[in-house]
C-alpha cells in the first residue's frame, strides 16, 4: 500500500464525510442565523430559543435525508471492501 493509495482513500473519506454531514450542518447554520437575527431585533436573550429550533431542524434534516446518507455510506464501504485486493498488492 503506497502513500498515493492512502491519500486517495483519505480524500474519498473526507469527501463522503462532507457530503453526509454537510446538509445537517447547513440547516443548523441557517436556523442559527435566523434565530440570532430574531434575537437581535427583539432583544430576547433566551438560551432555549437558540437551542430548540436548531435541534428540531437538524433532527428533521437527518430524518429526511437518512436513506440518502445511509446509501452514500454503504456504497463507500462496499467500494472500499471491493478494492481491498488491489490495495494489498
């Protein structure tokens, strides 16, 4: 196993991680910005006001995208297992 192979696997891992985690992180960011703007305009400084909407949004995003996320992870893992004989050379 050469360093090029390891770099290729590592790059693919990071690409899959960003693709799988990205949508829920973006949802959390957008909701956080909206709640922060709302708190700035109304001057309400309540911790639960920032936490609960983000939690609901991220959980909803994960719930809706779970089949896609699982498919991405399973296809990456299957591809990695199929390539094992070529990595051993």
